[in-house]
């Protein structure tokens, strides 16, 4: 449907589908080493031609450096880290789009999971769990990898890659068995999914959220998505913390690294703040440990972050 409520013409999805198919075919035709080289070239081009994104990344890195990050102490180090972040972003999409089938892993790579004792604790009561993650490593492969392990995955997305391709990228997830909703769908289907045993993966360092609470993040108070905390209370499920990283050989590893339960003895607002602060701490810890694979290209703290 268009914004005016008029039905889309039958061929409205043809061009996006052709574009995405071309990207997928190109990515799939390249061996892993060529994908890496192509991603590096695309990243260098975007770094040069996207001053807004480049500036946002460098400002964010300056804020992290101000908190004492040893690898970001000088401008040259932050410049190298920023270039690595752009490269990780392009490499991630080439890995994801170049797979042979919806449930396949990238060619020549493996997917490992650690910390599964936290996962099993979280879902032991028959309900699902909220999986709070940052944009680290290849987060798209996480959904595929966890689905292959037998988990029923659910996620919330905004526009990915480009508005023209958003519907087709969503269809890729759905073909892998991952249920997808948007902000416009509201909390109700998410609560139902969690109560039904699904694992809801949320990228909580992004800008796709409808409600926020202030939380400390690398030494500054910022609005942080309150959705994980609200859903944990409404659905009576825990929040799992986790992160993905890409190893030197191109393998993918996902780690469950924390678990927070809602506390119904606390007043609602107090518990929401507590849970949101826990999400922010987990994000900070994992981003600091793997900052060169952090793919956020908007300013988090503002231009005075340094």
C-alpha cells in the first residue's frame, strides 16, 4: 500500500527484487578473500565520500577514548578504528547477502555459540527471552545461526540497506524462519511472541525505538531504549545480553554474556530504570571490547563528546 492507502501496482517490488538479486549474485560469486577486498574498497570509498558518517564515528570514538579506552588514545588510532568499522559494516552485508540459501552460513565460515547456560536458564520456564545486542560483528548471521540451533527467533527492524530494498531484506529474514515486526506493530505482538516461547532479538544501540529512559553510557547520560525493560515486565521474561564478533579467519562467534530478571517487588518505573541501566552497561562493556567491529554511524553523544 502507498501512504495514501492506494494499493501498490503489481510490479512495484520488481525493481527492488532485481537490485537485491544482483547484489546477492555478485556477493555469492566472490570467494571470501575477494569479498573482504571488495568490502575494504567500498568502505574506503564511503569513508571518503560520507563526511557526516565519518564525523559521527570519530566523535563517538572520541567519547569512548575519553573514558580511558587504551586503543583509542590518539587521533590516528581513532582514524584506523573508524576505517575498520566501515569495513566491518560492508563486509557484514556481503557475508549475509552472499549466502547460498536463507539458512546457510557465509561460505568458508563457522558459527559458534558460548554462554548457552544463560540461554537455557532464560527459557527454562517455557517462555521466551529478550536478547539485547549491539551492532557488533555480523549481527544478521546471529539470527540465522540461532535459528539453525532450533530457537524460534523474532526481531524488530527499521529500514535496512536502503528504503527501496527494505521489504526484500525483510523477506530474506522471514525465509530463514525469523519472524519480523516493525515499530508500527506496537508491543502487543512482541509480548505474545515472548509468552509463546520466542527469543526476541533487539539491537539496542540503534535508533529504532519508541520509548527511552536516561542511562549512563561511556560516562554520559543518553536516552536509551526502554523497550527491553518494558517487554521484560509485561511478558514476565528475562533480558539476555549477548554480542557477536567476527574472528580473524572470518568465523562468527556469538556469546551470551549476561542475564537480568525483572523484579516485581520494585515499583514499575524503578525496575524499568534498573533494567535499562543493565542493558546500557552490557552494551558499553561489549562495544569497548570490540570497538573496531561496532557499526553505528550516527552521533550518540553530540559534537562535544570529547
